[in-house]
C-alpha cells in the first residue's frame, strides 16, 4: 500500500503453574416496568454525511415512581437500531449517548438522561444500535403531581480522530409518553444560579455563582438548549466550580472553542449531585465582516521582519498570512500561519523575502470573504553601496515508519497452584515508534497473542492476558498519540498506540514511546509446567 510501511516484532511471554480467578456475580434483574414508543426520528449525520429519517424504538424504565420536588430519578434507556449510519467502519470508538425527555403535567421543560462513556465498533452502511445505558436526572424543584415524560431527541457523541462528532436525532412523528413520575412533598430549598447577563465568547472563562447549594459538593456544569434539553458537559472544557460549607457556589467554567459552541442563546446548568439550577447564557463570537490587519511597519529593506496583527476574527481559527507581488499573486515561500486567540486577535512575524513584496495578505481558513491586505514598500536605502544575493538550497527526503523494542521476553514469574491468587503481573518491553515520513496519514501499533502451551501439551488461553496500554510523545515530536483501551488479548488485533491524522497540522512525526501493563490470570485447573506464548506487534 503506497505510503505505508508495515513492521512486526515478536515477544515471548512465559509463566509457570496455575490457579483460578473468582467467578463473576450474576446480573441484576430489572425492577421497574418500562414504557416503549416507536417514533419517526430525523437525524443529522456528522462530518457532512447528510441526513437520515426512519422509525426507532425507544424503551425507558423510570424509578422510583414517587419523588420529592427536586428529587432524583433514575432512567434506563434501551434504543432500537437507528436510521443513522456511518460511511466507514470504525473500531473501539468512545461513545456517549443521551436522551431528552419532555415533561408535562406536574412539571414542564426538558430533562436529559446522559449515559456513561463506552467504546463500540461502528459498522459501515448498517443501522447503528447503541447498547442500553442508564443515567439520572432531577425533576424541577417546583414540580407537583404526576409528571409525564416523552422522548423528543437522542444525541450520540463519538470521539474520532481527536474530535467530538455529534449525531442528533429529533422525534418528528409518532412520539408519546414512556412513563410517569409523581412529585410529592415539599422538597428542599431550590438552588440559585447566576451567570453573566451579557454575551460571552467561546473558549473563555464564564464566572458562575449562586446560593442554596449542597454544602461542600462537587458541582458540574453543562451547556443546554433553551428549555433545558441537549445538556452537554463536554461543551465546557474545564471548570473550577465549588460549594462552601454554607452552600455558596463560586468559580468559573471554560467554554469550548467556537467550532464546538456556535453563537446562540443557551442555558447553563449546574448539578451538584442532589440539586441543580439553570441560568440563561448567550454565546457570541466576534462578528464576521469587520476584520482588520495592521503592519508594525509599512516599509523596509529585503530581510525585514515585521509583525502582522489582526483583530475581529473568529476565535480559534487558522489565519494564513502571505506576501503579494505587484500583480496580486501570492509569494508562496513567504507564507506563515497563526491561530487566532479567544478574543479574535492574532499577531505573527512576517519576513520580507524579496523586493517583489508589494503587500501582505491575511485570510481566515482560506475563506475568500475574509481576505484583508495591507500595502508594503521595499526600500533599497541611499548613498553608495550595493546588494547581492546568493541562493541557498537543500534537499529533504521522506524517511520511513519504523519501531524498536527494549527486549523480546516478558516473564510473568511462577504461580503455585492453590497458594497464589492466580494473577501474575508484568510489563511489556518499551516500544519506540519513529515516524520520519513527513506526512499526515497517522499510524497504528497493534498486537495479537497466541495461547500459552507447555512441552507436555498443557494450554492457557490467550484471553487470560489483559493489558492496559500507555503511550507518550518524545520531546520535539509533532502530534499527540492515543493509547489503546484496556482489554483482553488474543487473535484479534488490539490497539497499543495510534496516531490519528490531525487536520490542524501539516504533518505528524517524531518519536513515540508505547508501553503496557500486563496481567495474566491463570485458570484454576491448569497442568503444571513451563508455558510460553507469542505476542506479535504490528506497525502500519
């Protein structure tokens, strides 16, 4: 395959003896009745894949049946196959599901059931079915009487290639209630949340406050649609929220970049585990159409280094700066790149490479509508003297994708039957991946494992070994490697480390270290002997 270099290493794993691992506890049976509807949903597919519409079964179990106003309700959600599909197959994709429920009767508004993150394989061109998940929500503090809940929207977030992609599916027909919860009693004093009254910018800290919260709790912020639906904690990249012993809330929450948090009206929700409250929040990036650039100097000789500054740009966007000749043609060798800040400004040094430079141009993400230019005059100086040029050249050639390892043997030690726990731990020898290709195609380091065998015919299955990968970039490397998920080993390739293509960089490369902790669980009834297995590492 053009541009890819495959390499394999083999490790020998050994152990002696056997004992048994404890058996798993039985699964808990469902305790509450479930309500089921099969509405028609309309889905917006991520990454420009279009739209999809079709039926999807939704089953929701709610418990308990009666709560105090402001009380917590637990929901178990089971979804049938979605009309949404993926154009490509993806393995081990981190996924977060959620379901919005509209309330009527004893309370109004929208609540969100958000499941825990898990990994799943996504097939190509086939209906995607999310495993059942569970989550909690709080009924409003002013709720009273029977509250009916009906699904109105699902949201699936997937983390692929270093970004979070969203697939919202709105109920457009055939919906209805899936259950009821009754709010009885007086409940506790509702919490109060305060947020900035004016617009805030993406990728900035938002100061929040309030009173009546649970003392010394750990509050978590989410960004929701107006009305309380679609609540998403990932829209905040960090926060310092805390409550003191008097229940006073203080701190800040940092919004995500402009691409993740578009302009608009929202509600910010804070939940401390037992109480929650919302406050309106308006997000507004710098308005387009009034961008400006300035030069620290509008004239100078060849070789001058000037600062190109800009303001009123969208935040967190790549700005392309290039010199133009008198005809308006770009001088490619002069181009420099910089990312705008959260306040929509940028500053970058620009070198006047030749006397052909007549102006400097800046644009935002190659969008012609954002092009701005400033004139520049190349001066030659005065009096006696002369100038001369010498052309300096060099050649850079692409290298290869390779790996080395610190050793080829891992020893789990000795297990004494009936005396040990049966779990032996070891560490994979460090593997160093070197990517000198100068491209942005990424790479993948995986492993397979054979079963253990002994000289007299004893066996231990490969699935008795689990690993927990870790990988880091060495100093000077370009790109952030991603460690594989903890899993059992076997004949299927398991990810140790990978580098995803990074659209924010022209290339990735450098040296990267990959390691893994290993755990061998020897079955209880295993023939004594010396065992070995072969672990094969493959780099593509």
